[in-house]
C-alpha cells in the first residue's frame, strides 16, 4: 500500500488548522508545505522524495525504505533492522546490509556514539 502524501497533508492541514502547524510538526518551513501542496515544490529545486519522507515520518505509521524503494510500516522496518543476518537468501542479505547503513534504522548507533 502506498500513502498519498498530498492527500495526507491536506488532511493534516484540516486537522491541525494551519500549514504552519503542519510545517512545525514536519520540521520544514510553511512555504515548503505551501509549495508542495500547490505542486511547485519540485519546480523550484526542492526534493519531493526528501519532503515526502519527512511527511511520512511526521504523520504516518510508515517510512519510505530507501533500499526497497517504497513505503513500509515502521514496525516492518524495525523488524528488518533487528533481524539476524540471513545465510541463504541473497535478496534478504542485501536488505540486511542496507538496513545496517540506513539512517532510518531505529537500532543504529548515532554517529559519535561510543561503542
């Protein structure tokens, strides 16, 4: 299932009351929200994929998996990230390796953290 980010943001503007409230929750500017909703965010040099990832993180139980190329439930992301190393499935091993380096990995140590 893919989330319609545009529709989700329209609903959030209705729920929260303002584009500024949506922007604050996403950690972006109000102008970025306005530009995205008007369809002009990408035309001014904005990265729609980055913006949509922030929207998913703020308002959804899903994340956009950079390795798989589509959104998955946060719970599935955490399961992939904490899984044991696969020994016989090449595709699963590639996913396991990608999860280790993924910035969305909830189990990854932050940079600069002592081991």
